[in-house]
């Protein structure tokens, strides 16, 4: 079995739910306290053992390339002032992994975005981290997926039980229990954005999948699906129906950074952990809560 060492992060979407800011600043670079959302995705991949990352970008998203590059002016200024901690952080970001960037050119859906990565992936298994889903967990979620893959040798989708309103916007999976497993299922069918009555279960794919390269031939033959886009779920459905796919109910709290409320919640959670903000923020939230 080949080691999983490559990741794709599709981040070319228009981010219409985050307008008007997303018209000028890509949502993947909006800050969670003092680090952009994209940093958390790259860090999760690296902490899971991934060494090579391809970020799928679009027009107006060049700021991501700048962030993961060296910043000679800042590095020189920080060195001159003896600000070693800050300097170390910037250098760590610039050296975090082998990161490359590829433009999707047309935003035709997540399936289309992943399809652009065929030559980057070659003949290896790979993970996909959806560019606006941040997950805070004890064990990085990509690692949780890789562990399941290494045990059973099949593609894995990360899932959670979600409220019905979410299922209509995301996906719904048909699953069977696996003997001896608590949070791992065999998925035999799935549907993207089901209409009322079409749902299989309340399990939905949330932001992380591990796929084998066979998916690219399926993506190449996709027809537009829900919303007129080429849906990755439609490609994974074919694998699920023919071969079975694993569905892992992962451990971790997920925040949809493509939505205003998800963005605010993630900032509160990380603000309550950050040494520079945690005490004052806690007091502020307490005082505010009394007025609510
Ligand atoms: P979303 O559907 O959540 O992102 O796709 P979006 O299209 O930007 O969102 P809205 O609905 O307009 O607000 C999930 C991930 O897939 C990427 C997005 O950037 C996001 O990170 N994506 C989506 C692409 O890379 N290309 C696409 O054509 C569509």
C-alpha cells in the first residue's frame, strides 16, 4: 500500500456567502485571530504526515502564494529588532511544506477543481481538504482518515451527523455498520444536496476525504450535477456503489469558514485560546452575555 503524502486544497470558489468581503479578499485568507484559515488547513495536512500540497486557486487569490512565501522585508526588520519569536514563526510558515498552486480558471465545482490535480497526484492516494472547512481536533482529521485507509485500504470520507437543514445543503450517505468499529462505516451510496425525501441518513461529508487516483477517470466522465456544477460527491458515489467507500465519523469541531457565523465562531474559539487575547476576550464575552 502506498503512503499518503499528497494533499489537495480546493480554494477557487467564489465565496458568495461571504460577500461583500469575498469580492476583494479571498475567504480562505480571512483571519482566525492572527492566522488565515488556509494556514490551519496546511498545518493539519502537515501534522498528518503530508509533505506535498497543491492549492487550487482562482483569480484574485494570489495573496495565498504571498503568505506561504518568504517575506524578506519583514524577516530583515524582525532580525534587526531581535524579535526572534516572530521571525521564527514567519520562517516556519515559508518552509512548512512543498506547496504548489494551480488555477482552476473556471469555477465549475469541487469535482472539476479536484480533477485539475490529476498530474500532481499521479498514481498515489491523496487527501482533499475543502478550502473553507476548518476542523479543530486532538488528532488531525486527515490523520484519522489516513489511519482508516491504512487499516482497510479503501477510500475514506469524513462525516458527521448533522441537522436536516445542513443535509439539504451538503450531502447524505447510505451506510452499513462495520463489525468491531464504533465510528467507521461502509458507505454504499450518497447524494449531493438531497431534496426532501431523498436523504439516506443524517450523515453528511464535512470537509475531508481520502481518495485513490482511480477517481480521476470518473471525474473526467462526470456530467454537471446539483447546481449545474461538477460535483465530487457524484464521482465518489460511483466508487461507493461499485466498491464501497469508508465513512469515518471523525473526532473534531468543524467550522464552515465560508459562512459568516462559522467565521465568527472560529474566531471566538481561537481568541479564547490565544495568549494575547484570551483573558480580555473572556471578560468581554461574559459582560456582553449579561446584556443579551
Ligand atoms: P463551496 O461550495 O463551499 O465554496 O465549495 P464556494 O463555491 O466558494 O461557496 P459559496 O457557495 O459561493 O459561498 C467548497 C470548497 O471548494 C472550493 C471552494 O473554494 C471551497 O473551499 N471550490 C468550489 C473550488 O475550488 N472550485 C469550485 O469550482 C467550487
